[in-house]
C-alpha cells in the first residue's frame, strides 16, 4: 500500500514542537492521533446507528397498536 501524506506547515511545526516537548517520536504522535480519531469516528457511527434504529421503533403506545384488533 502506498500512502502519500500531505501535512500543512502548521501541523508539521506542531508535530515537531510536541515531539520535543513530550519527548515522543513524531510517528508515535501520529499513530496515537489516528487511533483516537478512529475511535471517535467509530463511536459516532455507533451512536448514529443507534439513533436510526431507535427512529424505526420510536412509536408511542397508541401509534404502535393503532389499527390492531385483538379478538378473544
């Protein structure tokens, strides 16, 4: 897999600065940031799916039973 990354000058400068301050490798910072990004996106997708699932079943009692005849 060939990935070409293009970072803004501000991001490159921030990476260099935080690498020095935190005494962390730039690759480590990028991997940590990506892991956090992916975790947040997965959480958002799960929340969205839950909302969509709830929207499908978000009927109140009367709406749910409207038109249903139960004969004994």
